[in-house]
């Protein structure tokens, strides 16, 4: 009986030990399984993070422009841009779009936002010579904007056109006095204060303003109209030493960079539909026709003061008046692009007709410093284009 009791005790102990070992084994299996599952979960998280990084990288790349090798004519920006210029000291094209000041590398298409502008109803944007300040028409009101400080100042008076002086520290503007019904041209500081009279009793309701390069002289002319003889008047900013140029119907003017020559365009006849491009010297003499039908607003001078790059107006109906119909956007041109030697009259096509993707109506032409590229805005949608030279 005693031996049987001992045997039962041994069997009980062995059973308890077996259950304990089995429990340990099961716990070990569970632990390893959990570890395996945890490891897979961590791997999944890494894949998600990697995927997010990939998407972000793709989004970053998509904000740049995909420029194909040897692509002659490229649309750099589809949105509506303003203030097309070259960032000072670089070959980067700079412009305003949707409350951002952006630069874009014309070789690689890399785009960067360098500042923000606080308003959103921009109608026009004009940079100073150094491209560090701008005169902005926003919802009909005029502001001066400083790129370096990112500050804006609303202009004191109601004006309809303004430009910077040579140094970019004052504003020349046309002002209408509603009480006297007189139009004047004045010059003031960047806030529109401390104004001084330049032209009194201006006879034109609408004018264009520009500067005679390499001087402190201001020029004005009536907005080109084929029914009006458009003389160019230039004078010192104190109102003295006034001189006039040209006087053809619908005439417009574009000074060469050195201020020694003037590219001009005008209607072939009063109220006509044909434009003539010509060049004259700084005194308004030695006028030479260039046998090219366009407006100077579709041209830009080369830095050599000899060649000009122009878009030729195409597709104008016979019953429209030029330059009026183009100025008022009654029709949109289908341009071709040319380089013209203003001394010899020689012309060179810049891009073959079959390589122009649809009808492009170019304006605001700009060259980069090395003249590798011609940039311009398309008037139909405000998009930015690059033509390799």
C-alpha cells in the first residue's frame, strides 16, 4: 500500500511537470509569433513612409517644368503670369503668379517661390530696372511693392498708368483731377507723396509712358490708335527740354538699350489694317522701313542695339483696324517669330511654323542676359513660354 501511494505521488508530479513544460512551450510559440507579427507591422510602416516620401518627391518634381532636350519652343507655365522679367544678376526668369513671386531656371525647369504678394486681383505688374520693386495694379488700385522687405504701399492718388524713374526710387504717373477735369503727369515718392508736376494740361485721355534709356528723361505718347497721329514727347523730369518724334497714325515706340535708336510701328494708312515696322535715330531722323508687319509691343531689342526679336502679327481679319483691334484684344494673333537686323533689314525665322503648337499671341517679350532664350506671355491665357535662340 505504501508503494502504491508513492507511485501515485510520482505520477502526479510527472503530470504537473509535463503540464508546466507544455505551458512554457506554448508561451514560447506565442511570443515568437507575436514577434514575427510585430516585425511585419514595422516593415509595413516603413513601406508606408517610403511610399509617402515617393509621392512627396513626385509632387515636388511635378511642380517643376519637364523640358525635353532640344525642345525649341516650350510652355513653362500654364497659369496666368504677370511681371515677366529676369532676376537681377542671374539668368532666372522671374514672374508673379497666384500671390507668389517665382523664379524658373530656363535650362532645367526648376521653379522656386521666393516671396509672397498679399493680394489676389492683379491686373498689371511692372518691375523697376533692378527688378527689386514693382508697381502693381490690383483690383484697379495701384500699389508699390518691395521684393526685399515684402512690403506694399497703396498709392495715394487714383491713377491709370505709372512707371519707375531711372533709379527706381520714385514713380512717374498720369493723374486725373475730377474737379478741374485736367490730366497731368507727375512724379512722386513710392507712396505717391511729395509730388511734383512734369506735364500740365495733358491733351490725351489715354497715354503710354516710358523712359529714354541712359537718361533721366520721361516720354509719353497717346495710346496707339490708327485714327490718331501718335507723336512721342520726351522731356526732363522738371518739365524742360521737350522734344517730339514721329507722328504717324497709330505710332508706337521702343527705345534701344543705349538710347541711341528707336524702333517704331504705325498704321500704313489712317484707320487701316496694315502695320509697318521701322527704325529711326535718337533725334527722330534717318527713318528706315523694315518691311515687317507688327507692333513694337511684340518686339525686344538685343543688347547689341542692332538686332530685334519680334513676333509677327498673323491672322488679322481684313475688316479690323490695326493696331486698335490688337490693343483692345478684339482679335488674337497667330504669331511667327523672327530676328531682324535693323541696319541691313535681314530677317531670320526663329522657329519653323510646323513647330509652333497652335496659335500663340505673344506680348511682354524678354531676353535672358546671354540671349540664349526669348521669353514671352501668351495673351490668350497669360501662360509663360520659352523660345530657345
